C-alpha cells in the first residue's frame, strides 16, 4: 500500500514538472475554463426568464449541478483522458507489454500513471461554484457537506469504474475512437439534473450509465435533500461498476496476445 | 475542365477516407445528441410553466430534431484539421503542391458532412414519423428553400473556418479563438434557445449575425414559422456573410501566406 502511495507521489511530481514547461498553455486553459463556466451560467439564465423553477430546481440550485458537472468533466480530462483513453494506442503499438512487465499492479499503472494538471483547475473551479451556489441556496450545513464529500467521491469512483469497463474492451476491439466521445457525451447529459429527462432516460442515468451519481445525487446532498438510502444506493452502484470494470480488465488481460513491437 | 478533374479526384479520396474511418461516424452521430440535452431542459420548463412565447412541447421537439440535423451539415472541422497540419508540419508539404490546399479541405468538408449525414437524415425522418407531435411544413417550396438554406449555411460554416485558418499565419492559437467565437455564437444561433424566445432587441441582432443563418434559420424555415420578408432577410444575411468571409479569406491569405514560417518537420 505504502509503495503505491510513493508511486502516486512520483507520478504527480512528474506531471507537475511537465506542466511547468507549458505555462502559457496552462493560462490559456484556465481562461477557456472560465469562459465555459460563464457560458453555462448565462445559458441556464435563459430558462429563468420564463419561470422561477425548472422541474423543481431554482437558478442557484441548478448552478450547483453545473458546478459538479465541471468538476466531474475536469476529473475525466485530468485522470481518464491521459491514462485509460490511451489503452488503444498501448494495444496497437504493443507498449502495453512494457506496462504489464512492471512489477506493480497493471490496472494501477494503466489508470494513474499520468495527470493533466491543467484540468485540475476545472475540478477546483467546479467544486467552488457548487459549494458557493449551495451557500446561496441556503442549505449548506456540516452534515450536508459530509454527505456531499462522500457522494462526490462515489461519483468519481463510478466515473473510474465505467471508464475502466469501457476502455478494457479495447483489448478486444483495438480501436477506441468513439469510446472517449461516448463517455464525454454521457457526462454532458449530467450538465442538467436527471429530473430534466424522461423517466426512462432517468433510470438509465442511474443504473446503466451512472451519470446521475456524478452530478445530480451529490448536488442533492449539498442542497440537503440526500437520504441515507440514497447514500447506500450510490455507494453500492459505484462499487459495483468498479468491480465490474476490474473484472473486465482481468478478463481482457487473459485474452491479450500482444501486438506490435 | 482542369478543376472538374481535380475535384473528381479530391472528392473520391475524401469519400473513401470518410467511409474507411467508420469509427468517426460514432463521433459525428454522438455529436448530434447534444442539442437533445438542451431540448430536454426546455421540455421540462414548458411542462412546468406552460407555453413560452407561444412555443409548445411539440414545437420544441420539432425544432431540436431539426437543429441536430442542420448543425451537423453546417458545422466545419476545417480549423481542427488545419491546426493539426500546422503543428505537425504536413502543411509545408501541402503548400508545395501546385493546388491551393483549400480545395482539398473543400472536398473533405463535403465528404465529412455527406457520409454521416446519410445516416443522420433517415434517423431524423424516422423519429419525426414515430413522434406524431413533430410537425414540419408540407410545402415542397419551403422544403426546397430549407435545403438551399442548409447548403448556404454549410458554405458559410466552412468559410468562417477558412478565415480562422488564414489568421493562423499570425497566431498559432486559432483553435482557441474559433472555439470562443463558436461558444458565444451559440447564444444567438438558436442552439441554447430558439431566438424567438429572446427579447426583440437580441432577436434583431441575432438575425443579422452569421450564426443564426447556420442553425436556427433553416430549421425555422422547415417548421413554416417564417413569413416572406423574414425568409428574404435570412437568405440576404447568409449570402452577405458568405461574400464577406470569402473576400476576407482571399485577402488574409494573400497578405498572410508569404509570412508563413514552417513549423514541425
């Protein structure tokens, strides 16, 4: 366990060192993140020209969901994109072989070796917006915040589980074009609370692609509407997806016959 | 005659490319789902608050199915392709060829729109047939005008991209600028909301900008929402912007191309 923490620290150090070489890129990325955040805030403002609540969500409540969407999407760009999304090129070029030869857990190396530091800005900005908006909605307390921390962690776990599951499939299908976009599109649906969608879509968003777990449900916690049952359900689904992903990863490795060189 | 042969060759290569990379088809079709997210928000709003500016749920569904289709045809990946070529240095090779590189991009744009479009249009027709509330015009004349508007929108989308590529002789960050402009454009194009839902002042400005000509205008035409003078204005705006962007591109290219210093290798 200790060994993995030391490795994580080394991975993080490398990522920060690389990032400091591209400082202009970092600032450009931050400005663009702020632009899209303003875009999101203004675009939902158009809805509230006509009404005070949309499907039971006021403007500041909806802003909580938008903030969490930024946070989760930032996590995808920071952690999933530079790692698991590279699976298809690992398989195609045969570099997966080198990763498998390393004397550590292969799932760990493939999942966490790199980090897009500039995308962490999105995570921070998103969390800040969500918490501040919840403050304005007037529902933030210590218990709510604790529940929220647990649920957003479960959201991140669910994101990881789904990504691992999908990207493990590339061992069989080789090309991953589309998988990353599918994932991105699925997350994009989480920009709005799941109650904005048709009942069938809403169910799919909880159980099939657990996007509701990443934005809507943690937002409910910040708004003081989460129950213990919800907490247990979210935890169960998130862990189930990660277990399924890990299982698929191991199955995939068994049938991996190496390629390239 | 030479240009006919040229385009026949370029188009054949582009279509072959678009058909081979079928994985990309998924990307294009997933992109068509994004407008439906906006649609869901408006549907729940109308469900709660009733008609907004006279728009019903059926109108909203018809509108956003149209937006998904039109957006695919008028969107252009030119700036993305161009940035890749500048960064990797493959533009240097393109510039040495006796043919202006824009012709190859025109052929690519046509193939990239046509191949996924051949899947998207039947799907959209199927949806409008399955959902009885979806209602477009029955007039063949309006449909002909809609097709024309989509073609003009596609030309305009490509030309706006072309202006940004010409700017790349001065800055390598055109991708970011293009994205910011596109992002701001979504407010007045009809992406976030049909522009009929905005206050009259914003609506007037929006009808004169190129973004609406590329998205909301063709859809509103197909829905039979526009009167004669609005149709005239729409086409006038589209054609004017095509002329402006075309001229601007030619001018920038002439000044900028000699400045180009090759990157990559």
